[in-house]
C-alpha cells in the first residue's frame, strides 16, 4: 500500500474572538500574499478518526430524515473515510503574518485540530455556479448562514 | 495527530497528459478534458460510491508529483506574475508546499459501477497528469463550497483561452479520434511555461499518445506537426 506521510503545519484554535489557524514557526513566511484573498481552504485532519475502524468505513448514514438510506463515504463529507482529511472553506477575517495566524469566520473543527494545508480560494478554480446536489440534500439549510445558525455538521 | 500520519493512495486518475507540460493551470477551463478515476484494488467497493451520482461536481484530493529531492518552499514565484515576484506558498496552489496535496474541483461525468477495473468515475475538466495518485473524493456542496462573494488576489482572472489555434495541413487528422476538441482547448489556454515567449521556438506537447509540435507568434498558435508517441517534456 503506497502512502504519503503528512505532517501538521499548525492547528485550528478557537479563541475568544473567534476561530483562527495558528501556524508553526517554520511556516510563517508562507502566508505572504494570502491577505489578497477573501476566502481560504483549510485542509485539516480528523485526528480522532485516524484509526483502522473509522478508516475502513465505506458507508455512512446522514442525519437527515429524507436521506434515501446509507451514502457511500465518497458521497459524503464524513470524518470516517479511508484518509481522514477534511476540507473546509472559510472567509478570512484577518491575517497576522507576525504570529502566523489566519482568522476564520467559522469552523466546525475543535480547538487543537491539526492543520495540514492552506490554499487560497480561487473563484476561477473553486466556485461552481451551476452545480447540482441530490434533491433530498438540498433540503438542508438553503444558505451557508442558515446552516451555520443551525449548527450543522456533515 | 502524531508527528506524521499516513495518507493512503486509494485511486489514480487516468488522463491524456503523460507529462506536466501543457496541463491548463486552472482545472475546469477545458471541460472536454476527460479523466477516469480507477480505484486501487483494495478500494474497489461500489457501496462507497452510493449516492455520488447525485452530485454534479466533486473535489479530488491528490498527490503532487515532485522529485524526492524537492522539498517545500515557503515562497514561490507564480508563473502568472512573470516569475519575478515571490508569494507565500499558502497564497498559491503551487506544488511546493509542506504536504504535497493538490485540490481540484471537477465535473462528475458518470459513475460506472461495473467495469473490468471495478467501479470507476468519469470526470471532466481535470488538470491532472496521467497516473496521479488520489487520496480522497468529496462531493461538492453548494452551500459550503460555492462562494459567490469570494475574490481572488493577484491571479484572480482565470487564464481561459487566449490563443487562436491553427493546424497546419494534415496535422489535425493525426490527432487521435475524439481528442481534437480537447487538444484545441488545451492549446488555446497557452501551455507554454508562464514566462517564456519565443516565436522562433518549436514546442512539444505530449497529449493522448501523440507528440504535438507547435509555434506561437503573437496570439496565434500553429500546430506544425503531430507525431506518434511522446512522453518527453520539452
């Protein structure tokens, strides 16, 4: 089985004024220029799911009444998957290059969650205006704001 | 997380790009570019894909191919800036990041559950080299992933098609069947390295099993020859 060794570059912190990513010292210079973007992708690690049982899951049961039965893990954003890596998009609230911190408008990660990569959200790459999801899935909060208000995790 | 953790290769994508040269720098630019995601034998589990066909787009998390000696770099010189200005690697999609993970949004063209190679995904708009290892597949969720108010920085405008593509007599016929439009799209996006512009030079692009030779003068790209084979980056 071929693998790639992943190492943490920092962690998600839940501060009094909101969540932020805090980078380890060697990675501070890598933030230069991120302030020109409004949104960011955070790749982080579902560290509590990094075990053989959770990495062997093939289907999950969405917490949604209208879901048509189990969904394949690749049709979900479940933490239980072969590689427990998470992808979150957030609006950048601040960039503190001196302390290696990127403020996020929200996160569903816990304090101390390891971060493995930061990428700028590039509209030309990442924004699909004409995208489709299953009808039952669309019953979930119709907007990002409503989803956050409902505390949804999926 | 321990100091390091293993990410397993669960699949590979097969595309027409046998080298890195010529791959459009932004995925989705050439929708005709098709790829097939084939799972590693131990991950050929059809139930793991149940429901995926309901999503029009998916995220692929994949492994950048870098020479072993190449480590990460805190700053890089994005081609779009002419190769002169340095940006932090986290402000780019450069391969030279601490963890060599790439992220691409692609259109899901189809899920074929029963093929000789197990269940496969057909995707479109994939900017990946043939054989690229895949770590994860996630559905593209409109409310989480589509940000209408997002603005990008110095490289905000997608490159798109910038060149007029002309085929010298006889060349188009030598392009493998069904690949002509995809090749035209790739060439129109200007596959030359970001800061090269030499009207006298004959470039070579390996695509779909042929070697496509072309020159660029002004805004016109002329394919001057198409020969079988091809695996060299030039």
